[in-house]
C-alpha cells in the first residue's frame, strides 16, 4: 500500500509538472503582452486573446472552466480576453472504454458491472472535469454515471498556479479590482468540484431545499454507487435551453421556464444562504412541461447569514436611495475601508443589478435595446474604481455577482417578461437572518454536506 501511495504521489507530481509546462506558454504570452502594454508598446490584444482561447480550448480541463468563470465576472480580465474566453465550451474528448472499465473497477470494485443492469460504453456527455455514461439499475431506473477524468487533482493544482500568476500580472497594470480574494474563492470552489461525494451531498441539499417545488427537478444520488470520483444519479429527461429556444416557444412558456430558474437560484439563497455558482447554459434543461431540470452541483456556495442580510439590506437601500444604509449593507457583505467615492461607484453597479426589482410591473430583465448596455455600465464602474483607488471584493461577492450577471443573460436569452419585483418580494417575505441560520444548519446536517474549503492567505 505504501508503495502504491508513493507511485500515486509521483504520478500526481509528474502530471502537475507536465500540465504546468503546457499552460505556461499561454500565461507567459499574457505576461509578455501585458508588460509591453505597461511600458507603452503596442500589442494586439484581440489577436493574442484568440490565440489564448485556442490554447485553452485545446487543453480543456479546469483552466478552461476557470476561464469561462472569469469571462462572466466584469473586469476580472481585459475585455478582449473575456470576449474570447466566453466562447469556450466544455467538450473534452471522452475517455475510452478500457480506461472507463478500469476506473469503474477502482471506484466500485471488480464486480462493478453487476451493480448496474446496463451501462453504455460510449459517453453521453463530456465536460471539463469528467464524462457522463447512461446506465440503468437492476430496479429499472435510468441513471447517469459521472466519472472523473484521470489526474484531475494534479491538473487543477497546475492550472491554479498559472491562474495566480495571470491574476497578479493583470493587477500590476490595473488595480481597480484587487483579485486576491477572487482567486482564493475560485481555487476553493474548483477544488471542491473534484469531490463527487461532496457533489452528492449538494444534490441531497438541493432536493431538500426545493422539495416543495415540482417545477424544478434535481437528480437523486444513488447511495452505494458514489465515491470521490464517481457520481451515480437519476437520469433526467429534457432538452438544452438553446434547443428549447430553437422551437420558438410561446411567451407564456418562456416566462414559465424563467420563473422556475429564478426560484431554483434565489429561494435557496434567501431561505438557506446557499447558491448554485455556475449559471452556465449547459446546466439547464427544459422538460416537456416547460419546467426545469437543474444540473451540475459542484460549484455550490454556502453563505454566512450576515452576508445574505447584507444583500437584502442593499436592495432596500437602493430602493430608498439611502446611502447610509448602503454603506452598512456593504459592511455586511465584507467590504472594508470604503471611501464615499468608492461606495458611490459600487452603488451604480448595485442599481444596475437591482433595477428590475424596483418596478412593480411585468417587464424584460433589461429594457434597453442596446446589447452592450450592461458592458457599458461595467466599464464605467471599472473606470470609477480605478479613479477612486480600487476595491478589494470579499470572497463571498464572487459567486453572488456571477450568478446575478449570468442569470440576467439567461433571462435575456429567454426574452422573459415577468414582474421581477413581485418574484423577489415573494421570495424574501418575512426574511430573518436568525431563522435562516437555523434552517441552514438543519439542512446541511440532514444532507450531510461537509464543511466548505477555505484557503488561507
């Protein structure tokens, strides 16, 4: 056993070194161009961003996943990089059957095939960290078996080292948003995604939180057929959001789907302090009844009740144009040492996000016809932060901001026309942070969710 552990450790180190070597060229290219920009040399950032996209798309794996995430956070990367990285898709080449068979034997034992009635040899889907096979259980239930790719731990660590370098390089020429806590948050959530036993607990948690909402389906993990690198869960039938939109659904149908998405994201947040941190289009499916299948529970964020209270308080402050209350709300979020000028800039971003909630009428999530409206506001906020000395976002800000921006894009694509004001107030009615803390503790215990990772320094 000791010799096997030494071999595994050696393989992990070797894998990390290989990955680091493959990615260092991409990050080194960023460094050269950013350094050139800093000293006034002309650089073609658009062309280099296209090269970077090609490199990361070929590598697949977690660096691509982080790039997708960064592309949705305003001003985490230069615009040219964000635009190119937003096109990355999680379509890694699948593992062959001989490898799948060996890996399944490692996870469930040599008689693993007898645990399933059928197990498709070809992957039904391939993503950045693993692939999914369709199977059936002896009792006839259809299931999805998600199996992690090899060497993901070493791959993640190598990619995170490169991400830290890229973030620090960018910060040297643009300190509007200090990315230290952003990096720590992304690193912890990505490491958590490697633990499929944790994801099984997240499935149990979401089934508990959304159990009274039949318009939202969450897969059920199958006890005894899950491990740290294998997740077996019930198969959900549905079509991708894009396929659904291609059928030209009615306005009523699109509104129904959007309402289910709103509930799936914000009811857990305001009642339990939990949010699904990855509103990627591939994580939604639309059922034949126009309701929702919610997928991929690796990036789940659990918030302090005080933070959720701060989100509610900030909405009230924006609604009343009360800057003193806004400052108190930012403190609840975890922002520190805010000048009044910096707070004014942050509140412009808050008004943009909260604006649909302020009007008690049915409306699109964004009423401007300008597709670049949100980016123009983000650029103005970014310029304001640079002018006022920059800001250091707290870790918890990262995924709540990403969810708000990402979901806004989904609602735009759906062309949903809803009374967002009423949806919000129905969700937060009777909000009490002490009651949230009790519900959260009870739900986490019942679902057997392990404590979240928390990187120090």
